[in-house]
């Protein structure tokens, strides 16, 4: 297979062929990206484009809106904007997608081709296996700027596996800090060649394992409380409760009790290995209750809990829920911190009068 790449990119592509396993790429993977990195990764692994965002750019704030309402925007007509011109982006053509401005370059050299390829590729999207990749630089106006932290927080609401490349070391598990660009106004092309590691991109030189991010098989499945993996994970959660909170927990606090109260369970898998879970009870009025969040220790701080919550939020919104509630123990400080980062706030204890527990809610 051959690609029309500039000399330096072609050299990088050829070097990468010596160090990556092209057979490790999930053949059903859709990459939605606000820069050219998605297309480059499909190129590297010799894969068919299962995404319309090829040779494509959209500013971060617009891109987040696009991803949060993906099906809506993909059903919008893509409208050429021949009057929209930027001198320093003279090789790009611009389009309107539901009120969002998108720039198309490189292989997208005519509006007819842009529209044809967009409509063809959007039909290939696999909504069951999407990853989203974004960078923080705004380039449709000068001077270039990086997006705000509020925009990056909003990126966290996207209900898919995701990574956001930034020149600022934010404390979000979906943000990858790229110190190589710390003196620039935002993160430029994430697929710029590494200076010291032949065949690698600059993001990999800065410590982000791009191949592992793309090629791992971490998926989330929706199951019932009867699922054996769910019961096994609850057993591990129970062991942790016994070891950590001991006398603080209530007499009815065994994590294996009352599993049948949960209406739906989400389990994260790495290939066939169950690595985390979260469960939801039946909706009552406009509220749904969450419980049994657990991620096995070796997979913590890798975005697994956030991935599980992406499914919780999406499922809850589909049910027209207005609030999600939960209870946990104050001793589990990292869990409380996670909940707060995801938008939960402390409320009055709705279960029991315990000095050790805390109840929280998130308004959707």
C-alpha cells in the first residue's frame, strides 16, 4: 500500500512500519479527531477510513459540540463556504456543518470530493467502538491561541474513549501533556516526528503511548446483575472494603448483598479480562442511583472509571433522568475526588445517619 505523503512524513511512515504491529489495530475502530492525526493513524496501520474526519480540522470548542451530538451533526448537510478564506491556510477549503466551521486540507482538494468522501465515510462509523482525539490549539484566527480550561473540562463529557493533547499539564485523566510544545501557543501537529525516537511521533517522545491507546481492546459492555464478572468484581470490592474501612461500614454494607436491585451494569473489559464495573438501579421519578463502582488496582488512573461514567451519563440521559445520586465512604478520598471532578456535589445523607459516609448527586 502506498500513500501520497510529503518526503518527511513518508520517511516517518516508512520508519513506523518497522516498529508497529499493523495487525494489532482494531479493524472496527472509528477515530474521530479534530486534526489530521486520525487519518495518519489509519495510514500507519493500513486501515480503511471508518471516519469522516480525515484531513480535517475543527477548533476545540466546536469539535466538542460536534462529538457531544455526533449523530445530529453527521445528519446535517455539509455546506461549502467558498467565501471563507484565511491567507495562511490557503490550501484548506472550509465548510459549514450544522453551524460549525470545518477546514479540509491535503487530499480534500475540491468541494465535490469533500462532500462525497464525508458522506461515504460517515456511513462507516462504528458507534460501538469510537475514540476521540483532540488538541488544544485554535488556528482559525491569529495570533494562535490555546483553548480554555473550561473547554477542556467540557471535553470530559464526551461519551467515548478519548485523549486531549495539551501544552498545559492539567490534572484530568484524559489530558496528555506535551512538554515539547510548552513554549508554543497551543499544541501544534500531534504527528510531528519525534526528534530522538526514530519512527515515533512527538506525542510518543513526550511519554504518551499512542499505539497502546489506539490498539488496546478496552471496551464497555452493558450486562445484568447476574453476570459472573460483575459478581467477581463485587467480591474484590468487598475485600477492599473489609481491608480499608473495617468498622466504619454499616451492618448491611456487604458489596455482594442486594445485587438484584441494580437494573443495569456496565463492565469494562481489556480483551476478555473484566477490569471495572458500575451499576445503576431503576429510575425513580427523575433520579437514578449509582453503586458498585470498582476498578481493579492495576488499571486505576488510566481513565477506566471515566469511561464507565461516560456510559452511565449517556444511559441516564437516554432515560431522561435529571439527577444521578450515589453514596460512598469519606475514607475513599480518591473516589470522592473523582465524583467531584465529574460534577457530583455533596447532599444530605439519604441512606443512614453515618459520620463515615457521604452522599452526592450530579444534575444532568
